[in-house]
C-alpha cells in the first residue's frame, strides 16, 4: 500500500472521530451482562416492597441493604423502571414450590420484592446477605422492566465468590462488596441497560 492509499484509508477510519465528537467524548457505558433467570423465579406477582425482612430480630441471616441506580448506556438515569430481586433465605431455601425443603423456608424473610426507580434512577432493598445453596455461589437474582418490556435478567455475586459454572459468564462485572452499615451490611450496584 502506498502512502496516498494509506492516508485515504486512515482518513476514512478516523471520520467518525472527527465528525461525531459528541459521541466519542461522552463515551458509552458497558451494558450490565445478562445471566439466566434460574429455576426459582417467583410463581406469584412480585409485590412492591423495599424490605424483604419481616422481623429482623428473628430472621435467619444477616440483614443487608442493596441499592444503586438503573442507567442507560449514556449514563442517564432511567425513571420508573421496575427492579425485581429474589434470593434464597439464610438457610439456602427459596420461596418457591419446586424448591426442596420449601416447607422449611424462613417465614421472616419474604424472598422476593420489587422497587420502582425514582427520578434519579435509584432503587433500594432491605434484604439478606446472600448465602450459597446446593453448590451455587451466593447470589441475588435481578430482573429489570420498563413498562411491559424486560430490559435485563441477571445475578449479583459477592466479591470473590462467583463460582465457576460454565454458563455464568461475565461474573466479574456482577460483583457486590457489602460493607458494614448501622443496620447490618450495605452494598451498591448500578445497572446499565
């Protein structure tokens, strides 16, 4: 390739950077990786409730606040998104009829709930620090909706405890690191959809 052809090719390749500076300057965020829904998605409509803990004094497990924001790929907050979470109780049992030992589920832990993002894209739940069950690493399932459209289904893992399932790809981007809080623990995670 001669010098002239090289300069023509280089100019064409750089054209978007020259003519679309706003897109390059802003930069897109990485989309939160999706993961499987799993077998224990609730069989009843998930109610809006911030707290999944009924009686903190007797619940089996460590209370944890999970909060963050839902953002679009440009970093703008997404308002009125329904964020659903579900997870097993402190003994590793889901509130689901197909879960073995379902009759022994902790009645002081609801197991699932939903929140609506505010004008800044914030959501918040009072839930339990996740525990492992039947060989799975500790995790919290998440599904995000806008209107009737599903935007994301994924799982959040504890930092450094992501397991090695072949199907649970991109676990590194799905880690939370709960820290001490006046009411147990607190973790933050921003979803990009």
